[in-house]
C-alpha cells in the first residue's frame, strides 16, 4: 500500500508545476454568428433543465458517453465503415454528436450556475474534446462510407491538427479564440448534417456526381463525374489552411511580439513537430541498445542483451530510441561505402552526431551502441579503411 502511495506521489505534478493553476483565469472569444445569435439561446435554455447537484464535469462526461455509445454501435454494426448498414445508425451518429456538442457548451454554464468553476474543469473539458476529435471523425468517416481508404484515415486524423493549433494558440495568447467559422460550432453542424443525410439518403449519396445536385451549369463536361467524396479532402485542406491555421499563427505572433518574446523558435518547433508527425510510424528501440547484424556471422558477437536485426529490413529496424533518431533504410535511401566495400545507409553512418555511434566492422554487420554500452572486442576494427567508415573509426 505504501509503495503504491509513493508511486502515485511520484507520478503527480509537483507544487511548482501547479503554481500557475491557482492564478489561471478562463478567457475566450467566440465570433461565430451561429453561436452568438442562435445557439446561445438554445444553450441557455438547455442548462436550465440540469439539476443544481449535477457536477459540470459529469455534464461533460455524459456528452462524451454519447460519442462512446456511437463508437460501440460502429464497432458492432459497421466495422468496415463502407456504408452497408441500416439507416438508423447514421441518425444515432448525428444525435450523439449533437448531444455531445450541447453538453460541451453547457458544462461551463452549469459550472458558473453552481459556483464550481475551476481550471481543472476546463482541463477536463478540453481533454475530452481532444479525445472526441478522432472518435467523432470516425463516425463521420462511416457516414460517408469511406471504408479502409486514405481519405478515411485523413478524415479521422486531421481534426487533431486544428485542435493542436487552437491549444497552442491559447497557451501563448491566454485566450481561446474561435473565429467566425470554427470547428466546435460550424464544423460539428456540418458533421451532423452529413450523418443525418446519410441516414435519409444512404451513404451512397456521397458517391453520386455533383451534377445530380447542382446541374451542369456549374461544372464543365470534364468534371461531370466528380463526386462529393472526390473533393472532400480538398475541402478539408482548404478550410484548415485557409481559416484555422493562419489565424492561430497570426495571433501567436502578435501575442509574442506584444510581450517582446522571440517568435522564430516557436514557429520552428511547431513546424518540426508536424514535419516529424508526417513521417511514417516509428517503433521504439529497447533500452539496452540495438545490434544490426546478419544471422549467419558468428565471429562478431553483438553487445549484451541487444537483439539481432537484419541490416536493411525497414520493418525490423526500429527507427527511434528515445531522444536518438534512427531512420530505417528505404529502398531508395542514399547509401555510402563503409570503407570495406559494404554499402550501408548514409544516414546510419552520421548517427555519431546524435550520440549513437556506428562501428565499422568487417562483413555485413553493423553494431550500434549508445554512450555507456560495453563495446564488443572486434580485432578487425583497427584495420585501415577509407571513406565515411574510416572517418567513423577515427571519430571514435
């Protein structure tokens, strides 16, 4: 019991980390016309139905349970997301998403109504919002019948990008800014409409030519077969880079210049983060290092406890070891002569700059070590060589 208490204390935030939590004050700006002139009155009416004893966080959680219920329906009745299921499931998606949106907008009103507002409540609210980004998008993907396609993956994951930028903007400006057209209002309304239309007409509506809806006057003959699904990804990208991201970046730049803080480092870190996120999925290397070697060579033992992996197997070569970035070999990746006629990925030989030092050794082996690992004894390591392999040995 004592050990569990100590472990929980070690995993908890320190008092120094919570110092700003006590002085935090919520600030937001919502410029949406739909929110200010229509939905605001709807939300004010809905919150009056909530009992005073109901906690605001429970209101948030009830809304999220609606999404969870929809996801369960999706797993049971439509795991392929190909639009072959009964229409009622799409109506349930629309109802669940609208219920979530309603609860998400009245939980703060309930907190002020009961006098229980707190920074932790906002943290819980936005944490649920971040979880909902992908879950609700999965429902939208199913309603459009995208199935197992790249468009489906894009639709499910891309909402995480505006969520990140909105949170990043709030961190620097101390104000949650929602523009005239924003995801929590107009975005959810569009998603609910897509689900409801899929329930009424069927998901096949999104694969019908746009000329069936708008006529041929707006589309040349070359685009007569264009469907809504064909332009869906373009619509998302245009909305994301035309409204959300530019304004978030602009507001952060203004806030940091106002406070006489550097701008370039923040922009560079965000650009690097998203560039890294756009790469292929990464695996994590074991803590005891990695040894890349051939299975039939018995003359050069690998470091203790290091697993044996094929040299150029991009699936087996785990590309990341915590702070050290190990890139797997790509069929078209540039290679370099190690000095003994063996071609290895050029970037692998440059890993010494990041603390992972490749050792040039004979044969088709390559031992990687991290600082602190015990080096194996290789008589051939002292041999003369040329090229990047020899340079690697001199550096070591």
